C-alpha cells in the first residue's frame, strides 16, 4: 500500500503537465507529434520531485549557454544545432546553423551516465521552445517515447506589445525566476571530441 501511495506522489508532478500549456494556442513550430509538453516551471518541479527520474537537456548552442546562462537543474547541454562559422546567412544577418550530427549519440551517452533508458523521461529545453520541439521530434523518431519539450524555454517568448515589445520577457525559465547561473560546470557542457 505504501509503495502505491509513494508511486502516486512521484507521478503527481507529471499528471498535470498539460495544465499550464494551452495546446490549442501553441505555435505550430513548438508542437510535436507526440504532444508531450512542459512549461519551464513544470520542468523545474519535475526535477525537484525526483532528480534521478529524468534526463533534463539544454539543447541551445554552447555560445548561448556560455553568454546567457543555464538552468541549475539541467543535467547536460547538448546542442541540437551548431553554427557554421564559415557560412553567413544574409537574410537573417547571422551565421548559418546546421544539425548537430552527434546529437543522438550524446543523448544516449547522457542517459547511460544516469542509468536511464530510451523509455525514461527526457526533458528538452532551448531558448523559447522551437528547437526543443525539433529535438523532441528527432528523439521520438529514434525510438525515445517519453520526450517532453519545454514550450517557453530558457529565455521565454517575445512581448508582442508594450514598452518591452520584441524582448523576451513573457515567460520562460529566467522570467519565472527559477534557479540559473552564468557559472557553468564542465561536467554539464558539450565537449566535441
């Protein structure tokens, strides 16, 4: 009986994951075929409830993590996209990006480090929820069936009006005042070998 109650208590943080996510108003680029979503607050609560029960990945580029900071509860940074420093995108006024060819291998390595498998919960977070949806889709195609995308990301969405129009002040990890730091630890960082 006690095991059943304990199991229910551990599942409670995940039972209301869709409560804060209005799937009907979720931007197309943030949607995933598997339909598993969390807010930044949900991701934090899930990790605090049982830090060992899931793998929490920050899929932003290494530069984003280095200069913008990273959530304290993230297990690892594994960029979904990398920058091609030799190729400029004139339309977007930035370097072109390309998929990280080692992404799936690095995810598998992180799961093994935590003693987890493809069936265990993986939470992916990017800047604002678009890349995390793409990362969740890729992992789903590779047989990972329990991948949640953090729809508001680390920095959140841009305000559409008002004095902060165009600034990422709407939602997200930082705007929810969840714990994060500019100080990074090498054990969590993506190091190409």
